[in-house]
């Protein structure tokens, strides 16, 4: 059984928690999983991101989709995505957010924020099929003519996107 000390403050944080200025809205006793595929963001002693790792800060997963699959529905799990993370989505459902009640939080500022690029097809997208998911502090880039949608939400209730940026690579490669 996984045993993780949640905090040194048993009374919690009455004013919430900020991570590098980003509010962490999930106030449930969930697990925290780390994701990174950016070698430049590694500190000494840390392992390169791999989906064979344990998802800890020092041994992160390499993909968001794999981290989502390790989460438990409605437990309040958080996926922390390290600065410099990049991923390219070239088809519909390139990432599937199918576990309810999770938060995906990107770390970093400006161009160092985790970046998801949609290219190769107008249907390239992130599919959201579960309720109560939030995505924070990420950058999404359209690199194909007329990408139809970034997030295909369908009937998923209470999906939020906060502090994210959406960019086009040119006037003809756009959302």
C-alpha cells in the first residue's frame, strides 16, 4: 500500500496552496505524479522521464497520458508537469483525460511552460471524457492549418482550463 505523508501541517492550509503562483484547487488527499521529458530541467541525481519510472519528483513519467492512467477517479490526484515538457499530438485523442477529479498543473513561466503542439491533422486533439478535470499553466500550440479543436470535451462536466495560453505558429497554421 502506498504510504505518503500529505503535509507537515495537520490543520491544512486555510487560504489554499500556491505552487509558483498557481493555485492548487484540488484539496483532496490524492497522490501527486510528476511528468517530464526535458533533460534540461533535470537536477543532479534525477532520472530521465520514463513511463517505466514510479512518477515521483526524482523519477518522473515521460507522458501525461500515462500519468492520467495511474490516477484514481475522484481521489483528487494531481499531475505536476515539469518546465520544458513538450509533446506533439498528431491525431484525434492524442491525450485522453478519462479519469475524473484530477488536476494537471504545468510548472514554469513563459516559453518554459509545458507545451503541447497539435499538428499533422485538423482533428488532432485532447479528448476529455471524465468530469471535474482541470488543466493549469500549460501552453497549447496549433501547427497545422485550421486545427478544429484543442479539447474535445463532449459531455464531460466541470472541465476547466486556467492560466493556459493558446498560440498559432502562423496565420495559416492555427486553431
